C-alpha cells in the first residue's frame, strides 16, 4: 500500500461537517465516494487532521489515505479534483511514509474567523463571514486577545459536555486585524490544538468585550475560573476557516514528486 497526504479546501456551506455521519452530506463522504471510483470500486477511508462543524470552511485541511499502488501524484490530484463536487478542491497530493498520520503526527493549526460589521450587513457574505452589525471598540479586543496566547486550560472556552479530559492547549498566535479591502474583522489563532468550538467561543467573548458588555479582563477571568458561563456566546460557524496545518516533520518519501 502507498500512503498519500493531501491538502484540501472546501466551502462548508452545504456540508454537515467534515466527518462522515449517517444521513448527512459531509466532506469525508464525498471524497471517499470519488476515491471509490478511482480505486476500481474498492473502498478507501480517508483520515483528517481534524473535524470541522457544519458550515465551517477550510483552505488547508489535511487528509491521508492509502491506495494499493504508487500513482503519479499530479494525475491523482487532478482526477480527484475534477471528480469531487465543486465545493471541494484538492490543492496538493504527495506520497508520505507509512507511519504518517494526518491527525496524530505533531502539527500546528491556524484558524481564521471573519466578522462582517457592516450596517447593513453584506448579503453576499452571509455564508462566509459572521454578521455583527453593532459598535465595536477594536482597541479593547486587540488588548484582550493577547491574554489567549500561551499554555492554558481552555475549559471555559469549550462546549459543555465535551468528552476530552485534557483541556490544556498552547496558543502561539492570537491577533485581530481589519482587512483593508473588505473591512472585515480577521481573527487569527494558531496553536497545537483546539477544543470543540473553542475558536468560536473565544471570538464570541471578544465581540462582547468589543461591544462593551464584558470588561477587557474577561479573557483572564474565563481562563482562571474555567467557567463556560462566564464566556461569550458561540459565534456562528460560517465565519470560521481552517487556514493551515503545519507538521513538525514533512515525512515525504523519495517518490513524492515534490
């Protein structure tokens, strides 16, 4: 068997998330259906670096899968790309070592979250940016977001009932800028892992801080208390993008063609 690593992007609007689930359209299901055709009717299972929820988008999701023999990676990429639905793009494919695992090899994820603060909101962006047409103090949010950087227990920023026991994560970058062309707020977070709905809960809290309904110190309060009730609401998933995944080891074989 030959193991392939692929970078994919997708518009999450019409998907119920990345992971396969009964009776729902998912990114995993669509790619596996295409691989089934490319693999002479034999099932192929893909493994993703992480899950994205319904409506969440990706520029740089990473998957891996195995095929019985080595193939020209560009022909394989082109075949997958042209036969997958239009809301999925296969950006790159490479052959990797057999012990590479998209989820379990050490990596860093970067997420972006886009917020449309226009009044009226832009209907063309309704699937691609979360609308927040209320006054915001950008300086307060930029000050508060710095408190997320570092190694913390993010219990207060994850969804209640999550099965993950260890909620300690390290965030290496947390920033907020205004896109000069679109006027959208761009939140960027990089780290060694994120809990379920963590990014959306952090953004929801920062928006309440910017709107003056929470103090700038609220991030520190939530981290210290580990109390989800003290954080802001969960921001809608349509503004969230899995931007990039960077692995500590490239793990490319000599036959990767890269």
